[in-house]
C-alpha cells in the first residue's frame, strides 16, 4: 500500500480517538503500527536479498 493510505487511516483513527477520548490508545496503536511496518519492510529487504543470491 502507499503511504497516503496510511496517512488517511491515521487521521480517521485520530478523529475517532478524540471523539471517544481514547488518546493514549491511539498513540499506542500508532507505535504498534509503525513497528509492524518497519518489520515488514525489513523482511521484504531480506527476502529480496536472498532471492537475488539464489538466482546467481
């Protein structure tokens, strides 16, 4: 997915958290989502490196 989709998703969650009063939950979910995105991108880099190595 593109980064703009994540921005829209974050804005919607922020609006919902302000309405419901769950600001701390929004912040914690943000940290979790950022961590999962970093893990995903790292695993993709490892996969690409390994696939290039085996093709050689």
